[in-house]
């Protein structure tokens, strides 16, 4: 066990990386406003940055877990921040190269980094805290930093663009991207100079033993886990699609503009932080099933209102007439905030020794965060922004089905010890 005082600096770095995961991910979604203007993209094409970012999870999810197991926290962290620096740098250069393809490539590279960081930061914080309650406490603080990063990304980008989406350029976002690259560089230096405990690194002997004793079962042998993995795919797509589409809808409304749109979308992610704090407070008293049924049902009702409330119903927001439907949009953040934890809890129930492998599969299916928003905005191109919310509603209906029926463990005969 390492001294907690000696771990203060790496703990702070992990908090920064938690922040960067959400900041870089949400920045890719918010960049859709710029991509539409500078590269003349459709709504669907404007989501290619988000799609590329999340598709990287499908490619890297399982390999990232193997890298962590074989190379340890320090190597994986250094690899993640290096790739993140390169990915954000390529996106920054895309504006000067006037190339949409370069921008998408940068988002894809950044996605590899986000996947690696997601794999490493949770267990690393738990290890730095010495496990137990202290480790869990550090993870909760890290989650709060993640929410702050998600909240600030659309707000900062909205104000960098200014009052009109019509003149938005990638260069407008340069200050934020350069700051992100500086944080990655700083994290690399600090992690390089810091001794990181490696209690879980896999030895060659352990790899040989695992290969000799190949298990005929896997997490996917459990029906409730397989259906839960699909639920995670839909959940991340719903979580990202709701604010991304709202940002495009409001930014391209001359009466609202990017600055106000970014603030309202930031409120969505702020509501997610509030929801996580509330969920943590009541999580010991309410079952994951009851929680998931409640929030998915409420989110469906809110999105139906988003779709069908007249656009003439407005409220004053900073002197701007904002559609009431967009208020319901950011309140959906309260509903989506607790879904990941509830789905994971239900899907991992009874998995025993298969839980670590299940985490890698879950991470691969985070790619839904890019795929669903792409199809939602493809629908928006052929109908309108509000009608496109039928896509996240469909995802929420599946999540509701999973909570009510699909989450039951019907494979209790499989040995898990």
C-alpha cells in the first residue's frame, strides 16, 4: 500500500483527466455547429466528429483492457495522454488545412485516447486511494470533475463562436483546443515523474495459466448481461444525442445563436452532475431497477413534449426567447444522469469472475454515443430537428424494456467463482 500523501499529485492529475474525458468528448459534439458552417456539412455529417470519437471505443474497448492488464496504469495513462494530445492537435490543424477529413481523423484519434482514459482512471483512482471507502470517494470526486468538463465544453465553445453560427470557423475554437493540449502535456510530464502503484499488472505466468484454462463461458453467456450491453449502447446514444441535436437546433436559430445554445446545452450536463449527486444520495435506498424504470419513463415523456410542444411556446432566457421544449431538453440531464450506473449494476449482477471482461465489452458499446446521434441528425436532415427526437425515444423504450424484463438473471446455473 502506498502513502496517500505521496499520491496527492497523481490523484490531482487523474481528476484533470476525468475532466478531459468529458471536455474533449462534448467538445466534439459542440464542434458540429462549426463543421456545418466551415465545411458546409449536413446535420448528419456534422455529427461525424462525434461518430468518429465514439467508434474508436468499439475498436479500442477490448484492446485497451488488455493493454492495462499487461502494461499497467502508468504505461496506459502515458499512452492515453499522448494520443489525446495528438488527436486534439490534428483537430486544431484541420481548420487551417480547410479539411473536413482531417477534422474527422483528429476526432477518431482523440476517441482512442478517451477510451484508454476511461479504462484507466477509475481503477487507478481506486488504487491511489487504497481501495475501500477512500477509493470510492476519489472515484465520486472524479465523476464530479467529469461532469464539470462536460458542462463547460459547450458553454466555452458557444462563447468562442459568438452570437452567430453563420461565420463560425475551427480557428474560433483554437484557445480551448490549445488549453486541452497543454493539460495533456502537463499530465504526461507529471505521470512520467510519479511512482504509480501497479498491484494488478498481469505476469507472463498468469497469462500462460489463463491460456491453459480457457473458460467455455463469457459475460455474453448471461442473457441479462447481453441485453444490458445493448442497453448501454442505446443509453450513451440517448445521452449524447439529446444535447447535440438541441445545440444544432438552437445555434441555427437566428433568434437564439451559438452562445445561448452552448449555455443551455451546458445546463444539460450540469443537470447530469446534480442527478449523479442525488442518485448517490438515494442509491442505497432505491433499487437500480426502480430507478431505471422511473427515469426512463420520465425521459420518454419529456422528449415527447420536446417533439410536440408548439415552437411558439417560449420563455425569456438572458433576454432571448427560448422554446419551452429546450428547457425540458436540459432537464432530461437529470434523467440520463443515473442510467449508466443503474444499467451496469443490473447487467453485472451475478457475473462474479466475469465482471472485468464485462467492463471491456461495455466500453466497446459506448460507440452508441456516436452512432445514434448520427442517425438522429440524418433523420433531422429529412424531417426537422424536433421530429428527430424519435430516435432517442426509441432508445429509451429499449432501456425501459431492459429495466422491466431484460435485467432478470436467467443463467444462475453458470459457475461464477
